[in-house]
């Protein structure tokens, strides 16, 4: 899932309105159960292999109309309680070596049900070890983590369930970790035989935290507009973000020449597309309020933003360029972004911001 970067110079608001009808009577509606499905909550599978004496929890889904909790109630029943028992909440306990089925039935329609197969084995997992406990990656890179599982017998269920504490930072499948974006995450390997043994790997996806410098009082920036796009609309957003008044003086580039005009005068020049860029100063307090993160990421009609002599181009909600190098980033707070990989030195000439490697 991608977060959209709040622009330093423009914010967007979306209002949703709902209309409610009148004169509707809440009569008892006919309940229609379409489907009942049930799986192991941990693995998502319909077959569960448990060590004797161990437990697992079922996850049941009932597709029904009307879609109300009262219509989704089910009963759980084991076909052989000597092999496995199940509670009214769907918790299975392995009692004896063998195989049985758990039948999950809708209370609203007993013809709708699901079956889960439970295999109980004597052997169990005794120990899990991972060949790594810490991994450091850059966004887009992968690394394989090997899990060694020791059990009390050959028939033990040695299957491992891999999970990530934050899939926006790193994902995992079959022990292969994929770095998504700068940040920290924990990858967990968990046994699925009911022993609930867990081992974890700490993942650091390298990144540079960029935010306003603590001593920054104001930020001077030059914003160059594209020849197309809603330039006038974006200029108004810039004026609002910077807290400028109509009489405030700004520096514009008109027909290739630098001129100083009031905001009111600049508004007309920009509306007529005669001005190609605007240079203005934003107070740090205002910049922070509007989500500035040093780079002054800009609206769609902006071609480039220059701060302290450093020009940012091809600005999007997830990346920007400085020269020929593209930096990808994601938002971690209102006034802070994290640029993927360790690139703090690339921003050292921008006095308006601070850039620190993995300061999150």
C-alpha cells in the first residue's frame, strides 16, 4: 500500500456527503446464506496437521444477506472427538493420533456448511533456528533466510509460516525477504503444528530521513512552472501555503527576466502564463504546517523546485530527481519523508533541511 506525499505548497481536501432516505421501515428481512468457509487461522488452509496435545484456531467466513453479525453465527462439530475436539469458538485441540473432520455449519441455514480436515501426529517440532537474525537491505533488494526445523519424529509437521510486522517496509514469502521501502520490520518464522515456536529476523531497509532543520526560520525557494497544467490554481495553493498576502512582493521570471511584483500582480501574470517561475520565502513554521520536508515537493503544474541551489525535478508522490539521480521516498510523518537507501551526503548542501541515515 503507497502513501501520498503531502505537498509543501499545496494540500488537497476531499469532502464526501451521504444522503439518507426517509420512510424506510426496518422489517425483518429474509436471511440468505450463500456460503460458509473455514480455514486454519494461521496458515489459511483447509487441512491442519497438529502435534498431539497441541491446538489451532479456525477462521470462519459466512457470506450472507443481510450482512449482519447475528446472521453469521455457526456451530463447530468434530466427527471424532477422540482424535480432535473443537470449542464453540473454533479452537481445535489434538487428542489422539489419527484424522478427522471438523464440520462448520451456519445456524441460519444448516444446509450451508464447510469441512476442515485435522490430522493429528505424535511427533512435534522441538526447535527452529534461522541462519540470520539481522538483515540490512536497500529498497527492491531480496535476501533468503533459511529455517532449520528439528522434530521428535519424521511425521512431524515442519511447515513454517512466515510473516512481516510491516509489509510497507518488507515482505516475506518462503523465507525470501523483499525490501519495499526504507524503515524497520521484523520477519517472523512460526511453526504450524501447534507448538507455536517463533524465531525472528530484524530487517533494516536503508534510508535517509529528511525533514526541516531544527534551526530553520525560513525557506527560500524558486518554483518553475510547466508550460501546461493548472498553473493559476497551483499558484493560489502556493500563496495559501506560504501565508502570503496580495500586497506581498515576490520575484517572478517574466519573458526571461527577473521582476518583482505583488502577489496580486503575479496572479494575473501567471494566469496569462507570462510568468515561468516564482521565487518566494516561506516561514519554517508555515512550511512545517503544510507538510514541507525540505525538498518542497510541488504540485502537478510545477516543473522544478530549487532550494539552496539544489534543483528537484520530475517530482511525483513517491520520487524526485536531483540531476540524473532518482530518489524514491515515503512519508513517515507530516513533516518528514524517508528517502530509500543511505544518501544523507547528497543533501548536505541544503541548509534548510537535515538528512540523517536511518534516524527512524
